[in-house]
């Protein structure tokens, strides 16, 4: 097997490191890299912010300016799509105990409040609309970025950029 950590637990790696947590190397016109820690089990079993923060810090080494950024909660899945020349940003509330194997009730997802959303834009949009509520939001356009406040994310919203 080519897996550097085959058979090694994260506890063992923390006590006696045998490899860097991540590495990268220039390759042709790009960069190739790897994260050598088993982030899956820590994310799934231990619910620690360290896993998400570590992954985010590695990504930020190579992507300095994210296309979309949401501040105010780390419990949001973000997906940006382009449909017929229009940009849409899907915001999905991932809060709650859906990742707990002992919980079988999914009707208690708490809303997330006071979120700051920003995204890249080559030009100032005519409007930014939150769907499906069809709410036009006030936004700031500066330095090829649009920023606005989302007062509440219940389950799912789509940001429509016109």
C-alpha cells in the first residue's frame, strides 16, 4: 500500500510523528500536495473544530481569495453555480445532530443568525436576492467583492446575483 499512515492511528501520530501533517511540491505549472492525517475519523467521531480549521488553513495556503466566504458560522455548506450566465450561491444549514449516529430525529435544526456573506464579482451586480423568499438585500461592492448580511439561515437559501 502507498498510504503513508497505513495502520497508524491519529493518537500514535500525535505522540510520535512519522510524517508532516501536510506537504506540497511544485509540479509542472501547478502544485501537488497531500494531507497525511486521517481527518475523516476525527471529523466523524470527535466533532472537533481543529479538523475543519486545519483543512481550511491548508486550502488558504493555495487559494488566497475564496470565491465565496461565509462568516458567522462554520455549519454552512456553500455551493456556487453558474446557470445561463447567472451566478447562484446555495447556502445549506448543516447545524444540528444529523451527524450523530445515535440521533434519529432531524426536525430540530437550529437557525443560524447574523451571517456575513461575500463573493467575488467582476462588476457590481444590479441586485442580490435571497430565494425562495425573494428578498432583495442591501450590499456593499468594493475591490471586486460583494458583501452583505444574512440575518437568518433556516434550512436552505439561494443567493441570486443579477
